[in-house]
C-alpha cells in the first residue's frame, strides 16, 4: 500500500491511494483521495476490506500515515486489531515496494499524463475504468502473460464492522499502556508508542534470560532488556 505522488485537479489536489496484492498484482484499491490522513486511509480500506476480505499482512513504507519500523501509527493499531500483520520497508529502500512503484509508473504513463481532471469524482471514474483494464484484460509478463484476476483470490476472512476483543494467553503478563506511550514492568518504564495509549499489551519472556517481548494482539511491537548495560573498562 502506498500513495502515488499527488497532483492538481481544477478543484484541489488528488492523492492516489494504491493497494496491490503481492502475489497476483491485482489492484484491490485505486482511490482518488483528498488528503493522506490516517482517517482517509482507514475509510477507504474499510470499503476495500468489505469487498475483498482481510489480508494476512500489509506492507508499506515509513512515511505518514503508515508509521515506521520503530513507531506504529493509529492506522497500524487499527490494522493489527483487525488481525492484519503490519510490516514496513527498510528506510531509504523503495525497491522493497517495487511492485507498487511499478504500478505507479504505469498509472502515470497511461492515465495521469494523458488526462486533466475537474474534480476527484472525475478522477475516480477514470481510475475505475483503468483498474478494470489493468486487472481483467492486460496480460503481465511477471505472471506468465496471465491477467491479475486469473491469479487473485479474495480473502476468506470477512471484515468485522466492530473491532474484535483482544485475547491473551493465560500465562501472559498483561499491562496497560499509559500516557506517554509507556508501560511499567518490574518497576521500570518502557516505551512502546503513543498510538497504544490505553491499550492492553502482553509481556512474554524471550529466549534470552532477562529479555521480554511485548505483543499487541498477535504482533510483536517492542522488546525489553532487563540486563544491566556493561560498564566501560577503566582507562589505564
């Protein structure tokens, strides 16, 4: 998932949101958005999920509103609550999102460089027509000259209209994330992220002695090391 670079229309600007299935190249979403806020993305993803079901994982870069490798956004928290694993590309490595970048170049060449638009409604109409051609008619060399729709299968996991309750194992140490995005464990504060304030997380022992992993629902979000840092050797 990513935003294609925004462009001007007669009434404002358009921020194209693109959501691509990694296996089949099927474009499950091509949305003409007025901004790049988390709320806008969540609204558009809700529509996509109702139609195609929930994915197991979503990959995105480290910009807004996705969050990053060390900080989860409110949008990421929502996705994790839905049972979707969130992953991010390596910083400054756009090739990790290479399939979506290739999709953006094709969209630019075949749509955005050929047409001008009055408003977002007109953009969305053009996007919908082009997406049908891309998904249903055009053969892809990477798919053995098959069309994306021939390889795509909707997810059997339906989109819930209300977020499911989080259940942790009986052996988990459950803590509530406090203001400032911290939790207290064994008398010490540890940072997990402001987007988790008010949420319950689970602390689980890691394989190393004195190390613990922090999980929100199914996803690991942080790590705790209770071992003291080694002291520097005295100078001779």
